[in-house]
């Protein structure tokens, strides 16, 4: 069993019968979704919300019942992955391009658990580029503003064309370097017209489950 799978299976212990469950996106969430399929086969009754088209497809292949969050009103628990997380439980997400839906579902959730292998633990955010979802209209002008502000933006590409999110937007990856000032960057980006959402996930996570060589460990955010 690899570290990601170990973390996913440990986090699955928090899933209870009759829950409304948010399903994350990415390589670690993949193992969690597989486990959810097994729980349903064993008799669990779960209503699930997917955070991406990719997750929707996997869930449908496993006969996992999916709902729109507007049908449900809230989510009991979301289990999702991260790209980087610091000791204060601040995280960067969006490497897979699903940051907008991931943040929406997390904001609706009573409890948020992030799963990862130990390589995602960092002393300070910034080694991983910060994804920012932006509107396509006028995006070149927004990129110019970001360049002037020293944010080192790079438009994400896929097959020689701009990468499209599930909401039909673009993503810009900001190469900020380690130990950037989180609050200042968040405020700056929130005030840029054309920015839809950022990959900064702050004050959201309750628990992280980390896969190490020998076992998965649980860390609780005493916020």
C-alpha cells in the first residue's frame, strides 16, 4: 500500500452511514473514492457531491450516487487532497484545476479533511505555484497586471491551448517563491478584476491525514 492510499483509507474511517459526503479530486482522492464505492456495496447509505468532472466520472463508474449541492443545502464531510500545506494548516490547492468547485464544497462542509503523502508538508507555502482561476475575457490584460505586480504569472496550457476548468475559465499559475506573504497576496488577488478564485485555502481544514512510510497519521487543527 502506498502513502496516498494509506492516508485515504485512514480518512475513510471518518465516513459514517447516512452522511452527505464531498468527494475530492486528484490522485490521493482517487483511493478515497474507491473506498466510498466499497462502503456503498457493504450497505452504507451516502449522498455524495463531486468537486470536478473527473471525480464525477469516477463516481459514476462506481455507482456512487451524486447530487448537486443546491439539492442538499450542506455537506457533512469533504475529504480532498492538497498540493502543499504549512504548519498553520494553510494550503495551496488547484494543481488539478478543480480549485473553484473544491472550495465551494469545502465552504459548505461541516468538517473538512485533507489527505496527502508526507511530501506535501512544507515549512512555508510557495514552492508549488499558486493556481488562480480567471475569466477568459480580457485575460491577457489581467496577466499584464499580474506581471507588473511581480506575481510571475504563467497561463496554464494543455495540448498547446489554454487549460479550461470545469467552469470554462482559465488558470494562471503564480510562481511566488517560498515564504510569500499569504495575507497580502490573498488581498491583492481578491481585488483584481477578472480573478474568479484562488488556490489559497485558508481557515478551512479541520483535520489532515498524512501517509508516511510505515503508517498514516492524523493531525487536528486546533483553530
